[in-house]
């Protein structure tokens, strides 16, 4: 009788809500806020897009679009009207309906300059947003080729416009509800029992822990304190790859790793100096030595995951001798000194920067490294352009018109655009955004990539591999072509 009682207690414990379906995830960077419509930090989208926040349409793991909050949609022949039928019965996590009118108000909030959307310029083509019954219609001022792709990105999540606390209490329609954020410690999500997709998600509870140090992430995984490490460093992946207790998956992430160059600061405003830097650097060595071979070399600000990609890696091959000649030609035969500001929370960018500094030193360029925390990097480098060189990743947006917005005519104050511009490139970007013909877009974006590569606006390193390490019991993890950790299909058996 006692044995039966103990077995019964054990079964009850196993069936307690959240016990068998809980997942602990480690990430290196803590979000500075939780609202992607008011903060540019990519880690917000990594953690909350697909999970807490949703869009009208969504990319799947194969970069194909399908409806999400929109059950269906139509596009007018002239490309100026996009009409979406909104799913019936969807509610936000605070219980308010996510109907056509709520979607309209969400996008009006995005378009409002007072909201402070970090990428409001993406929506410049939108002239009106009208709710009619169960449909929402976007009227555009001009044809805008990447519009559907834009609506699938974390920039376009649908939020309850009446909420003013989204930065600390995110409210969406997704499969997980926000429960708690403990700064410098963890973020807690729970299964949304009202989610409109049956039997989704599989997990009852997700705890995201902020662990910047890769060795600490590995220790937590091995100790059983963490089930999955997102954006695991390649050396950790290598260490776990032969251990049957863990699984490692990877794939192209469409994240462009660049060494950004402050073109406004002499002597980086000289093309000869930038081209010398390009010849001094060895992409293959960076990918092999820092990333253990994980990653795809690129020569411009597009990756092979993007339509109209063109390989520009043949320009400026690794050639220290030519680099020295170009420096002498620019008046720096004796070398020069630069400051490289790196975000300390991203170990892979720090190590890339360290190897780059060593490669530059071999041709007489002395790059002094300064490590700063992420908030300081966002303020000093991204906002104020107070740097010479930096290494960072730019999450991709699938359509090239959206990936290249930092080079547009109205972004000359962008952190790597100050001091450099090309009227030809700016004109091409406008054409590419409004051209529907695929062959014409191909010609436009090949030339755009040539200009970026030839001018060495930045040094383009690689499409970073998305690497995730997890305990063997964790299944259903997928790699997406956008910067997101989708937990919808994940199981922790």
C-alpha cells in the first residue's frame, strides 16, 4: 500500500503543470527593454518575436511567407493596395481583442513620430491604414516591393496600441505570455492558454537566463541548470559536438557580421586607407580561427539567404603587401593608429576584433581595443558614432531593400554612413524598392553590392552561423533566416 502511495505521488509530481514542459534558455545579452517598436536592440526580437509578439504574416524556416494574424491577403494589380483578412477570435494577452481595428491602431502607432519607432522610415510608403469589418487595408503612396517581407519582421509586430508599458511588460498575441523580468538575471514566459493555434506551444514555461560568459554558459548546460544555449560560441559547439548527452544544430542566420568603419574620421575617409584595410584582413582565417569554420564569407551587406545576392568576396583578396603599398600611397608609410570599440557581451565579436587587430598590425595599423558594455556601445557607437572601428552583427531582413536601409539617402547620420555617400547607390536603392520585375531588381542589387564592396564602406566578414547547443532531450529547435529564437515547436521531453 505504501509503495502504491509513493508511486501515485511521483505520478502527480510528474504531471504538475510546467514541470515536465519547462525550458531554461541561456543568452549572452540582456534586452535593454522589451518593446521592439521603440527600441532597436536586436535581442528583443530574438527572444520575443514569434514567441510573445506576432505579425500579420510570418517567415518559416525556409524563408517562405505564410499568414499569421492574417488568414489571407490580396494585393492590387498596381501594387498600391494590400488587404488582409484578420483571423477571428484572436486576443492579446491582456484579454483585449486583436481584431482589424486593433491592427489598424497598432500600425498607426508605428507610423506616429511620437512613438519613436527605431525604423519608422521602413513604412514611408504607407499612406493610409483602414479597417473595414474583418479586414485591414494598407494604401501605399507608391509600389513598394518589400512590403510583405517588412510585415513579417519584428519591426512590424502587432501590439495593443492602448498599452504604454510594453517596454517593461510586453503584451502580444503569441504562444507565450510574459510573466516576469528580473533585470540582470532572467526573463520568464508561460504558455498562452488562449492561443489560437491548437496544441501550441509544447512548453508550459520558458526561463531565459542572461549569462554573458561562454564558459559559464557551458558550465550551466553541463550542470543541468540550462537546457539550451542560444547563439552558442563555436568553441562551445565544438566541445559538445561529440558528446551524446547534447545536440548541436547550426545553419545560416542571415546575420551580417561587419567591421564597421567610421568614414567621417580621418584617415578612414580616404578610399586608399579603407582598401588597404580590406587587403590586410583575411576572412577565411577569421572564420576558421574564431568560428571553427562555422560561417559563410561575404563581400557586401547581403548574404546568400537574400534574393539577388552576388558574391563580392573576390574583391580585395588578402594581400598584406598591397595593403602596405596603399597605405604609403595615402601618406601613411609609417603606419597609423586607430581605436576599435567592441561590445564586451558578444564574445564572438570581441574575438573577431582581436584577430583583426593582429592582422592590421602586420601592415602597420595599430588598433587599440576598448571593450564596453552593450548599453554603452549603443550610446557611443550606434547613436553618437564615437569610434574608429567596431565589430558587430546586423540581423538580416530577407528582402535586400530592407537590409540596405542604412545606406539610404536619408540615413547619412547612420553610425557607419557619416562622412560617406554615393548618389548612384542612393538612387539605385530607391529604384530597387519600387521595382517589381525580378530581373531588373537583380541588376540593381548587383550594382549596389559592387559599390559597397569597391568603396569598402565597411569590411564585410561573414553570414554568421546560428549555432544552438542543447541537452539531448530538447527537440524541435529550428534555425530561421531572420534573427529569432522560435520556441513554438520546441519540446523538452
